[in-house]
C-alpha cells in the first residue's frame, strides 16, 4: 500500500499534467486563431464546442413572470 507521501506526489504529478494539457490547448487556440470546429483539433475552443454539443439542451421556460 502506498504511503501518504507517495499518494501526494502522485496527485501532484497528475495535477501538473492536467495544467500542462490545459496550457497546451490554450496555446494551440491562440496559435490557430478563430476557426470552425474540426475533428481531431485539441485546442480549448474546439474542446468546449464539442462539450456543448454533447450537453442536453435546457428546456424552454413555458411561463412568463
């Protein structure tokens, strides 16, 4: 079983990898500029557009206040 110190190092390294991936995605978006959604593009804007496509749309409010 891993000790507490080993777990904290693992968590820290996982967090660093996530931050590096986000930074790389933001740099790619800045480099490419504004562009339509592309398959295989991992810039942050394309990732967010793909995420919005998979989300359920909000139901329309039927009543007025």
